[in-house]
């Protein structure tokens, strides 16, 4: 059975230029494709989503003001991320996905600067055919509060599921030889190692406290060196995610984390 952790990027589930906006048509489309793929083939799936225009502006504001995530910032970010995650889960359920929200800050903390999560229950849910939904969040750290990116959680979850593959559904068709949002002549790379891809990628270009596309590659190298495999695809391109999940040709980039 194929196992995937799907990261729904903040850039597709929200409009990162518009605070507290949720992109329901795109999410419904993604939900429809995931539900159809689960009916069409044997799949074990988990979903992680990003902070988008809920988490990132909230954290940016306190980092600019205080330099750290303080208690009021943690409380506000936690509330906003729960609100976003409930809406994401609601839309996925409406589309036919057996989605169940897991609250990151209840199962994850930063310990000595490293993300640490208890994901046994999430893996058990996946084994029963459920689709856990977890997200980038504010979490407890040794002496305060920190942001844990969904781009870390995907690899911890992939490991807990038995070396699952990771699908990054973003707002671009994959990894290009330069940022396609800035250079219309950018060339899509079909397959690339994370090390090589680092030569080409920049950040997210919008409010992003966790580092954008570059940090997806760096975090993968940190957690999944030697076994990780990821796909970067456009989550808004209709039926592309379905094609990937069901083993059909798709538009995107395969990334190896050697
Ligand atoms: P979030 O962290 O909120 O979940 P996300 O997963 O949706 O965000 P980003 O981290 O914003 O996605 O990364 C996608 C962005 O990466 C694109 O919108 C693009 O502008 C930027 N980017 C920079 N360099 C490249 C490149 N070489 N190829 C593809 N995208 C690139
Ligand atoms: O968007 C960040 O998660 P990411 C979460 O997956 C917050 O990097 C709270 C900004």
C-alpha cells in the first residue's frame, strides 16, 4: 500500500496576501481529489497544513515587536491555527475525506531546539483508514514558545508511518531553476536532489516566518537524509494531485533527500 503525507501549503489553503482568508474552492477541489484517490486505490494518508495568512502574520507581528514568541502571541497563534485547522478539516470532510484534526501543540514541543512529537496515535489512525490533519503551530519550547513548521512535522509523520513519501502541494508547479513567481521564463525541474535544488530556490516572497521553499529542502535534509522522497506539485491544478496519488503521470518535481 502506498503511504503519503500531504502538506497543504499555506499559499494554497489561504491567500497569503489577505489576512485570515481561507481558499475554500481550492480546498474543496483538493478534498475531492483525495477522496477519489482513496476510493480508486489503496492509500494510507495523513495531511499537514501550513500557517498561511492565519499563523504567519500573527507570529511576524510579535517577532517584529518583541523579537520572540511571547505568551500572548502563543495564545493568539494557537487560537488562530485551531480555527484554520477546523475549517480545513470541515471542508475535507464535506468533500468525502475521513479527516480528523490533531492539535500539534498537544503532541509536539521543541526540545533543545529540535522538534519532538508523539505521533503514535496519528500512525494508528492512518492504519485504520482515517486521515489525521495536523498543522504548523506555536509549541512549548524549553524556556518559552516557538513556531514548529509543518515542513518539520511532515517528516516526523512520514517516519512514524514507516517512511512514507511527502507531497508538498504549493502554489507553483514544482521546483524551477529560479522562482517562477518572479521569472516567467523559469524552467520546471522534473527530478532533482534536495542539495542541487538548494542552488535554485529562495524563500516564499510573502509573510513567512518559517522560511518558504528553501526551508522545505533544508528541513527534509535534516530529518530524512538517505530515505526521504518528496513531490512538489501545484495544489490548485485540477486532478494533478489525484494523478500523483493514483500513480498516473502528473506535473511536478520529484525531490530526493540523499
Ligand atoms: P507555508 O509555509 O505557509 O505552508 P507553502 O508550503 O504554501 O507555504 P511556500 O513556502 O510559500 O509554500 O513556498 C512556495 C513558494 O516558493 C512559491 O510561491 C515561490 O514563489 C517560492 N519559490 C522560491 N524559489 C522557487 C523555485 N526555484 N521554484 C519554485 N518555487 C520557488
Ligand atoms: O506554514 C507555520 O507552519 P508552516 C505555522 O508549515 C505558524 O511553516 C504558526 C506560523
